[in-house]
């Protein structure tokens, strides 16, 4: 007796199964690549918009070190204090709403602006601006790229699980979202050190 | 039927989702982020305010300045302080990870008492009150024996507290350990007649250094001195510092020195006399002046120094040391002509110092070279005032070698690290045979603490206020305070408080002065005394400025010192001693010195030489940086590793990397053999250092280290031991 075997791939039931499989795969791919990055990272806006381009452009022509300076002991101060803005912004001069807020909420009150730092490194990382800029002669753009010419400040993104900024963790398998290197990841530091022939050991950065 | 979604279809949906999931970042990112999340748990260093504080490292007596990076007041990273007069901006591999030792598994968290007998003992918790009661009872007992404290870092304020306490008990003995850095007090007393004067080494101004076994280029002296040596070696022409290393082991210093003189072990004294012979024979020293200032230089009696040196001609010394005669003559001439030159003679931190007779011969060389009390030589240091008045009762300092055997009934070992290894067998020999009691104030179950009956954990590094006096090798006095930057375990025992408690239990009428003492008060007194001298310089770690002391108001001095500053004295004027002895005050010294120089083992056995670097045998080496050197890279040899020349090894049936047994008259130990072609045939270079497991677990092995089988001579040295080695 001959038994006919049903070809399940071509039957309506079999085709449905195949569709379900691919639907599951497609759905997960969509979720993983499009939705997941927004779920795992939370965005934090800056307290107000600031245009680097306006300050460094031809009209004003500030340089990075005019605001991001070193103290008398040679330590890098980083984000400038409100008093640095005061000489020019004692009255609103820029974008109306933002500048009014700058003057009334911060300059006049002396309160420090709670800027969100994109690339604050974990506590186990030691980084010295003085060593890189003053000793090694690196330009700001080497790590901060074109940040000095941006018209606004993008939101900072922090992982909801680890709490660290998206800017400081390097290439992982299927880095999500896929972002161009921002120059603040360990991989970036290590590859630059290697390229410049800098001897390195764990303790140089992880004290 | 075809459009109905079956169970199989749902399974296919799940399967598809799983396949798709793997191709998305979800699982990898979740794993990644979860791993990072674990770094932020409550017991990891907290996020928060970053601040910098300053203190000094106490892991060895050098006292390098330390800049401490704190997160929410918790130390998380250490570095040196640029411009620091002691550390010169450096920290060694012990100093840079010292703040992590509090997490070492062997950290003691509460007082313990050893119970049981023989090898079957265990540690049981005890309160500090009960421990004080037991110890007070032992001290007050009628049993024969003294009460002693062995202080691993003498001249601290706590050291004076120890001496004060011992003055309150009967037969109190305060013991200084044998150290390889600095000039021993016994030597300056007996040879230079400079009782109480400390000498340091003015390496900054020397042009030739002849080192007998001292690790001049590998951990000896302060980092500031090392920096000066390194810079002096880069000077051009005749101004360049030359280092000649005399050592039977091809140590790191020997490798880096300008010249290595590999002498047979134990013949350094003969070489020193050979050099003296050449200096005298060739008229390279001012003999008339020496005769004028020394009674035993050449008194015509036939038992003077010149008579002794005459016997040790270069040819005679060659037969003893295996150093060619022309080399001996060359070195002597170099020392005489490329001045200022000096002789340093500490030994290595694991092998301990040379015996007194050999030290006398090395010091004699310094005298012949005019290197005592002069620039570029051994220079006297100004006295560092202590916290007590001169007429306060303090027990005198005694060297361990001078303590009679089997005389101590109660021994307390201080918790500080001397940076050097001392065999427990040497200390044990000083204990009475009948139920001695050993108390340890160590913060970790390591070193001598493993042999203690009572473990009273004192605060560890950065966990208490203390101070650091002048490093032994330094050419000028210095002083700095160490600050409490971290919290000690809840049941720690502050030594001064414990001694006060014990003293109150011993005496019917406790000394009120002693009972009212505090470390802070005593340190303040010391600073006041320094201030009253109006001399010296003060380094401020925050501003990195050095100011003259007399420019500072009193309150500023105290403030700077409490913030981690450092006072250094002015250099003492060159002041050669007016009288000295070449043979020591003892009339029998001539024979002893001659005998020490004539030393000839003449046997076919091997010579076991313990070697180590600063921190050998102490917990300070068992940190997360040192594990890279000792365990993960094999750059430094772990404890109980014996390096042997391949010829010697093969003669005894050994192979490279094999386990062997080294046997001496004091016992045997299992070791790992490493072949080293640079090793001298007949010499077993035995490493004293951390064992592979000691970085991450508590090591309980007490009696199997190489130091335990070293022969302790009658003069309490253990540098050389006759040994044999067999495959295990």
C-alpha cells in the first residue's frame, strides 16, 4: 500500500507556519533594532539650549579655552561656572526665551547651571585633560569632534540599567543604537594610544 | 482548517522570534548593561563628590607623600605628590595600591586568641578587654622573663609610647628590628664615637658608590634618593655617578649597576679589607691624619687595622672572593680618585644585614676614603625631636641581636611594616621556652602575626592618625603626619589605648600621665618642638610650595602638617668625626674581625641566600598590582622559588621548574627550582615574597617558608646558610 506524504511546506497550513516564523523574526528584529534602543536609553535634555556655533563663530570668535579653562594648579575645570557667562550675559542677548531664562534663573541668582555631562566616566576611570592637552598637545577636536560648532545641544542618553551615558561605552556586538564613535569610549582611547605609540597599562587610566 | 493557527504555528512564531532576537542587540546589550550595573552596587565606590586629600604612605618606613583621590570621602585612588621631598612624586607598587589592602582576605576584623596546641591550633574571637586582662596577668606574673615590644618602624610617636609603657613594667625591653637601610646605631657608637647621632647617605652628591649587597637601584632609600641617583647617572663626563655592586647574586641592582663584582658568598669582608690594603699600600689615603684620629689604626702593636689590612693583599683576596686582583686594585683606585665616593652596605630586605664585623670593615673603608661627615658620603642628620621631654622615663632602644636568647616572656609585635623580612625563628629564639606569650598588633594575618597568641588588629593604612620620622637612609631629618582617611573595622584596637588599659590593670596606681596620653596630643607636641627650632623647610602638598619654617606662623605649620605636609631639616654642615675606631671598642675585636674576613666554609655544600625586594615578607606586597608582577607575569619570583645555576642544578638531578626540597640544619622546605645561568654555581638564591595563593586567600602555612630554614647565627644574622637540594 502506498501512503502519500503531505508536503507541509506547500499546504495552506505549512505556509501559515512559515509566515508565523518569519513574522516572529521580523517582529523581534523590528523591536530589537528600532524600539529597544529607545526603551533602554532615556533621554535627558539640557537645562536649556546653547549654541556653541554662535560663541565660536566669526561674530564672537571664542576659543574652547576661553570658557573651558584650567585652574591655577593646572587642573581642568571642564564645564564653566555661571560666572563665566555673566560678563556677556548680564542682560539677555541671545535666543530670547533661552537667554531670559539664563539671566533670570542663573546669572542673576548665582545658581550653577545643571548641565548634563555627556561623557562622565565611571569612578574607576581617571582621565586628565592636562596630560592630553597640555602635555600631549592634542586639540580639543580630537575627542570632541565638531562639538564646538554645533548650533544646539543634543539630549544626553543614559542607560536605564547601568546608568552610564551612551557616549562612554564602546563597540559591543551589535552596538545599539549604532552610533558613530564619539571619542569618549575606552576603545577610542586605546586605539589613539596605540596609534601614537603611547605605552599604556591598566593603571594609567584605572587607578 | 488551513487558516486556523495551530499550536505548531505558535511554536514557529516563538522560534522565529528567538532567531530574530539573537540577531538583535537585545540579549547582548542586556548582558552588557547588567554587567555594568553590578559595578554600581552599594559596596562599590559610590558615585559622588570627588575630592583630593594628602597623607603619607606607611607601608614601609620611607613615608612617601600620597595624593588620595576620594569619592564621597572614600579613598579610591592613590598617586605621588609632585615635588614631595621624600617621594619625589613617585609611589612604588606597594604604595599605589595600598588602599586596597583593607579588602585582603587576611584582614583581621576583630581580636582573636589562638587556642590549641602544637600544629592543631585555631583562632577564636576574644574581646579587647579580656585580651588586656590576660596580657596584664602574664606581664605581672612571677614567671622569669622580660616584657618586650618589637617595633617595626622606630622613632614614630607610637614608638615613644611603647618605650614609655615599657618603663612602667618590670624588665621592659624595647627592640629595634635588624634593618638593611641606614647606618646601624651600634656602628656609629662603636666606630665613630657618635653616640645618638644618626647618619644618612648623601647620594645626591656622590660620584662613586660601592655597594655591598644593598639594592641601591631596586628599592633602597627613598624615591627622592633614587631620583637623585638616576639623575646623577645621566650627568656627563667625570661628574657622572658610578655604581659598583658587590654581590654574589645577579640582582636587579647588579644588572643595572655600572659594574657587578660577583664575590663568593660571605667574602665581602675580605674584599673590603683587600680594598683597604690597596688604599693604604698605594698611599691613597691620609694615614697621618688617620693615626691622629684613631687609636687602633696603626698603633704598632701588631693588632692594629693596618696590620690586619696588610694580610689581605689582592692576591690573597682573589683566592677567597674569586675577584681578580687587578679588579680589586682598579676599584680601590677608582674610589680614591673619583670622589666623593662612599660605601653602602645594607644587604637585601630578605637576607638581613651583614654581621657587625663585616659592617665595621665597610665603615673602615668609608673612613679611609674620607667619606664620613663629608659631602657625598655618610652625613650626620639633625636630631628629630620626640614627643617627650629628655627627663621622661623611656626604656632605651635595644637591637634584636643584643637581646639575650630565651629571655622574653611577653612579646608584643608592632603592626607596622618595616619593609623587610625577619625570620620568625630569630624572634622565637629570644622567647622563653616555657609558655611565652606573643601579641600582635598587625592589621592582617600575615608575617609574624601568624605566630601570635593574641591578634589585636590595629588600624591599617590610612585608618588612623600617625606619623613618620626620617627615613633611615635620608641625609636630612624629616617628619610628616599620616591622616585617617578611611574607617577601620569596628573592633579595631588602637595600640596606645590597649597599652593604657593594660597598664591600668598591671599597676595598683596607674601612671596618670600615661593614662592621659593621646596620639593627637603627642604629635602636636612634636610639631611644637619642631617649630621651636626655627629651622628647616615645610612642603605644602596642596600648593606644592616649599617654604622656610621660620616664615610660617605656628598655626600654619600645624595646619600644613595636618594636611599631609612634610618638614625637612636643613643639611647639617660637613662635620667629620674627631675620633674613630677601626676595630671597635672591644679588645677582642681584632680576632673577631679577622675571623669574619677569613671566613671559609670549605665544604661541598651549597649556600642558601635569601633574596627579596622592599616589602619582602610583609602584607604590603600582596596587592592587586603586585599580583601582576608575581603571579601573572613571573617578572618577580614568588616565595619559595629557588634560582640555581643550571650546572649546579643538573649535578643534583634537578630540572627547570621542578619541585625540590632544600635542607639545612634548621629544617627543610619544598621549593620550586628555576634555572638561571647568571646565578653563581653553588649558590641557591631563594626568593622571599608572596606565595601564589596569598593574594586572594588567607595563608596559614607557618613553617615552610625559606626563612624558617635559614640558619640564625649567634650574632642574629641569617644571610648565608649551608644547604643541600634534592628533587622532591
